[in-house]
DNA sequence: GCCAACGTTGGC
DNA sequence: GCCAACGTTGGC
C-alpha cells in the first residue's frame, strides 16, 4: 500500500466537505508531476488531507476508492482524477510549522515543494504524522 | 500585501 | 531548444 498527501484550499474543497459528501472525485489536477502521482494511486491507498492557505494543517485521512480515470472536468488534454473517501479526522490536526520543525519529516514533499497538489508520502512519514496527531 | 518558487508561454 | 517574461500558488 502507498501513502499520499492531497492538498486543497478549504475555500475550494474542505475536509468537512469531504466528510459531508462521504467521497468525491478529486478532479482539476493540471500538473504533470501530480498526474504521475494520481496514476500511481491504488484503491485502498491512504491519503493525508492537507489544508493550504488559512490553516495550513493536515486534518484527516482519506483513502482511494477508485483508481485513476479520465478527469471529466478536463476540456482538453490527457488528465486524470481519482475518487477519494473520508476515513477519519485526525484527533489533533498537524500544522505545517510542526511538520517543518520535526526532523523525521524534513524530507516530506510538503516541506520542500508545498506547491505540488498531490504528493507521495513514505510509510514512515505517514506513521509519524499519525503519531503527532495522536498527541 | 509581499515575495519566493515553480510552471507555462512565447520570442528568438 | 533556450531563456526571459509572466501568471499562479502558497507561505509568511
């Protein structure tokens, strides 16, 4: 199983929206690097849900419920999306400053390339974030 | 509100 | 095919 981090501005699509919807099509990704990651996603992979902008924190865990398929919102170009479902919120959201300050997470893509909207996360990083979130 | 980082576009 | 200019994103 692989682990990922998906980024969204709360104003655009928030974690609470995902919880309310149960699951959603993760559309609108128009970035080559992110597309590679989308295509590598398998059903059952776990995804950290990160809010950029106001709060800048990892707030919940989602999972892939449908692997990459053509993005219906793409007018042109070979873009894909996946379906994500909410799994559970983190007991304590992990803010970006905490991630940055933690040596175990210094290689996270979130730290080094925060603009990438779909990022790979190692199992060690994933587990560490969960540990931080547990308090 | 500013600026750094990154991606994309367009002229050559 | 290179690179400058520009637009966008996101952290501060």
